[in-house]
C-alpha cells in the first residue's frame, strides 16, 4: 500500500487522483475532516468519485508522533507532499516545525517500518545559489549559506537534509523540486492565490521571471520516478521559465478579466511590502504580501529541467496552453 501525506493539498490531491485511477491502493492522512472536501471536489471535477471512495483516510499530523504510530503499517512507498507554504515572517517557527521536524518524523517512521522508497516534494526555493560564472540553476548548484534565503526556503532546505539523512541510514529516496505549481481546485493556497488576485482585478505586473509547471506533470513524473529503479537523486520539475507579465496576461485572458496594466517597479514593491508589514502588526491574518513575496516577483532566476527530461525521456505540458485549457471561463 502507498501512503500520501498532504492529500488535502494541491499536489497530494492530484497525486491521489493519478494513483487511484491507475489502480493503486492508497492511504492518505488528513488533519481536519473538512479539508478532505477539497480533494473530493477535485475528484468530482473529473467525474472520478468512484476512485475517491477507494482511498483509506486516516487522521494524523506529521508533527504529532503518536498519531503517526499506526499509519505506516503495511506501507511500501511514501509520497511526502505535506508542508507549509508561507512567506509571512510571523510563520518562521511554524515553517521550521512543519517542514523540518515533520519531515524528520516521516523519515524516522519510514526507517522504523521498513518502507521501500520515499518521495519528498521540495521546491526550487531549496535549490542552490548561482556563482558568478553560472547562469542557470541545476540540481548541482550549491546552496550558499552566506546569501539571504527566506524562511520558507530555509525550511525546505532543512527538510531535504532530513531526507538525505534517511538515505544515509538506508532508505531509498527521491526528491523533486517543482517550480510554481499550476493546477485547479485550490484557489486559497499557493498559485491559486495568484489566480484569485488576477480574477479580482490585479492592476500590477512585473518583468521578473521564475519557473512554472502543471500539477499534472508533477504527479505523473513523481509516480514514474517511484516506480523506477532510480533512487537517492533529486530532480527539478519545471516546464518553463516564464516572465510574470506574460503569465499574468495568460491567466487574465483565461478568466476573461482585464490584464494587469501597470508595471510594478522596484521602488513601488519596496513601499508596498512595508505598508503590508505595518498593517499586519494590527491583524491576526496571514500576510501574503511580505517582503520576500514581492521581491520574488522581481527576481529573474532560471532553472534547468534537462535532467528529468533526459532521465525519463519525457516532456512537459506548455504552461500557457494548460492554463487556457484548464481555467478558461465559458
């Protein structure tokens, strides 16, 4: 049997769909029962409710060791998709606890219960930093601890260290580092928040650039890697490096709303994050517009997908076309 953590999130839910429709026996953990509804709605979207009903759901929390005691029974493979995504400085401790401590717990149980193989969903945020002579980030790019990294990136990098510890102790592992993952069904988290802002009339765009990938490609390639003899390696999963302006325009066109029309220059972004930071001092809500969030929209990092394409002899969906086909409003 296969165990999925994070089955109520974007990647985990799509992975559950992909695995169950391919006949796999799957156990998934959830923290709160109402969270399962999002996954159920995803299955309904594709008329796959019969497959949803084959999932064995177990309530557990990756940071609560007693709740994990029995969920690894009879498990042969684990896809660790659970994690916290936040760029709010208030969440520093929670990020470390969830992403690092939670991953350590998963690794420890995999080792103790004799799990054959573990796949961890990391992020391109945990990849290395370009040296002066380098132009594109690969799986071999080295992490420079002297450079600034946001709390999310540090927590994912720390989680990867736990995965490699498991590998050193005898566990077969795979790490995947997706770019920004695009997919339906989860508008209040991850890239879904971007779609929501554009739908609500986002005015600004930037000329920054980063890597994007369709969730369908992510889950398909994870399954291929886990079913192969490949182990103890990492793979960057990105389809394209896309300028934010171009991506925003594609999303706006699909949603049939006005395209963002004002370029957000660096000085505007610097003022904006300071204003949001000030107002967040008087609010209990998560600050989705932090300094690191806005600065990431100005960056121009490029990532290579050469390794995964050659290893699996595969290709990626075109992100612009995927958005048009998946999100176009009739």
